[in-house]
C-alpha cells in the first residue's frame, strides 16, 4: 500500500480545467496511510455523491468536479477538507501563523523529490522525471535502481508568506524562503536562478509567495523540490501565460533549521543535508535526461536511476 502517484488526475474530479488545475498530489493520496482515513473518506463521499457539498446542496454540473484547492461551489467541503490543519503536514518550526490566516486552505511543509531535470518537470507530453515523482507520473521501488538508501523521497519547505491569493510583486528585498522568483520562460541555467540571491535575500524581480499552499496539489511550485540548487537557496519557476501557465520549476528544499534540511530517503531513513552539499556544475544550460547527474552529490541523491549509487 501507499500513495499511488504524485501528480495525477483523480476519477470524478475536474478534468475539464486546463493546465495544472485538476492535478492532485502525493499529499492527498497519502491521507489514508497517515491516520487521516476519515478526511479521505469524507472527500470520497462528496466525490461520489450527486450534489455539491454546499449549504444549498445543489445538483452537480455535468463534467465539472473538484480541484485540489477550494472550489467556489463547495463551501462545506472547504470547512471539512481544505481548511482543517492536519498536523502530519505541518512542521512545528514554521509556526501556525502562515497556515490559515485569511486563506481557506491549510498549507504543507513537505514536498516530494522531482529529481534534477529543471527544464521538463512540468510538461504534459515530454516530461522528464528523474526523481521518484513527476507530473502525471510516479515510480515505485523497482524503478529505483540507484538504491533506496541513495535516493531522496521527500524533504522540507518553508511555507511562503501568508496570502489567500497568488501574490506576484516586485520586491526590494525578501527572504529567499518566502516564495519563488517568477521567471519569464524556463531559466537559462540553475546558476541564473541562483544569481537572484544575495545572502538570504532576493531583490528587484517578481516574486511569488505560493510555496506550500494547496497541499493537495501536484504543481511543482506547491509540493515539489529538485536536487539541483543547494538546500535553503532561492527558488525559481518558469511562467508562460499562453501555454501551461507554469512551465517548469527549479524549487529548492528549505527549512528553518540551521545549516540545512531534513531529507527522507526511499528506504525510510531520514538524514540532515547541509547547505554546503556538493552541487556540481550549476552553469549547465541543458538539464540532464539520462545518466549521472551533473549536480554532484545532491543531484545524485535526487535521481532514482542515474547510476550514482557508488558516489553516495
């Protein structure tokens, strides 16, 4: 048993929405295995019913279902499914002030390993996923030829600045952990993203404060990280309003711990990964699709089948 996928459509939910809108993530599917069967069952009840779970109980519209975040037609579902704080998804070190506020959806401090391909981790047709999860894709232990003790499964993320909307703003200075750089198109290289950072701050560019929001979503910027940039670095994502909206993501693992992040591996072990872990050549302009990761020990920890098991 276990979650069936990281990023996938769910039978009966909204499959008419474009781009990422109907994509459900691992945090949703893990509910029954994390002592939250009741919440999962409640969603199933609403999903299989014939009426919207709102105060009026109006009939469902044909072809329209649920999305991984608050749906305007489902006020009751908001209160019972999207909004409740689930301790399992929340790191005490991040506090609760950013969890609710004016937002109907509680957030998550945990994300899944998408590997080291930062150019094609959010593509419908040509996605390349070298980690254990990906867009409309998941991988079991049999696909982990590098070894379960040598492959990352999940890590931490600091929740973005509290907001109930996707705020994008030009900032003078902001903490790198508050959100992600919104880049026009895919960044030229990981170093391009890292160059936005000075110390623990970013400045002078568009900044999206969405990290950790929508805990049931499969979007890269919500619940995924890449083993490319060092832990506690700036994050970036590509944005294309004429395509899939979010084209790609170069999301760093972040935490409030001093000097690094906690990472769980596929074998169930947890280890502390330092901010100074070897990350190889961040100037590479083409993301890897096969073979050994160019991003050093950190990149090797992210790939499930790159052949780096002897280096870790």
